[in-house]
C-alpha cells in the first residue's frame, strides 16, 4: 500500500489517506510506515504513560495523555509519538484541529514527548529531536532500552540509555540516564523512577 503512493503528500492529504490500522508518519512529504512495536516496546510506552498518569492525578496537574496524537510540524511533516503529555488549557485554547483530528500544531500545547527506540533509531535521535526542538517542546525522552542508538548519542560501549532533552533558551540540553540512576524530569520533578525501571517496565 505504501509503495503505490509515488507523489509527495501534504500533511492534510496524509490525514485523509491514513488508514485506521497501522502506524504511519509523514516525513517531508513521504509516508513512513512505522515498524510494528515489539511487546517490550509497547510495554515500555504503556508503563511510562501509566506512571505519568499517576503523577498527573497525584499532583492534580492540568495535563492529559491521549491514546493517539499526531504532531504537525509543517505542511509536509507529522509524527505520532509513543507517549505525549498535553496541557489541557493550551489544547483547548490553541488547537483548533484537536477535537476533529487529534492533531497538535503548537509546541506550548505539549509538556513532554517520549519516543521508544526501535530499528529506525536515526529518526528519534536526529530528525525528531531537531523538529521537537524547533517546535519548542520543552521535554523529549528517548528510551533506548536495547542500546541501539549511535555511539555519538549514547556513548561507547553501547548500553541501554534514557536520553532526556530539556529546552533551555530554545535549545535542547541533554542528560543521559542508565541503570539505577534516577531519571530527572522538569515536567515531573517528583517522579521517582530509575532508568532500569523504565527499561524493565517496573
């Protein structure tokens, strides 16, 4: 089905085309079929969404976590993150496409985005990092539980690494977490989880 589409698509054409089943993103006009997540990939994303949800409820934060969401970056690009934490008020005020299409267009509607790394790790560490930064998303996590990313991103020897990118003066500052290190989040400063717990889903 993907190979049958030879022309570049706009974001709106992509939304009209996108089938109900499967996960797809639009990268510079090209439809990209996302790999089917493995069991551990899905479990990791679900575990993080659950833990964030507990913090949101415990602290009565004005955030929510949708099951699905597409972030529009330009007229020809849009991503579907593994986990996204949204600001209720900002979405209600600034996101005219949210109710109809589950589309987010403004960085200040987003508190936190998580990508769980799979075989297309270059997208997470390079393209998505640049686009999330440009949109002004304040915090971006890359959960690389298999240590697949390039050594320039996670060091050598490669090992499971959680990279937390936090926006400071318009640019991401990066901290890496491994093993029993407690993950530091500006969005959830009281979150009490180690990198290993996130990799192992508990």
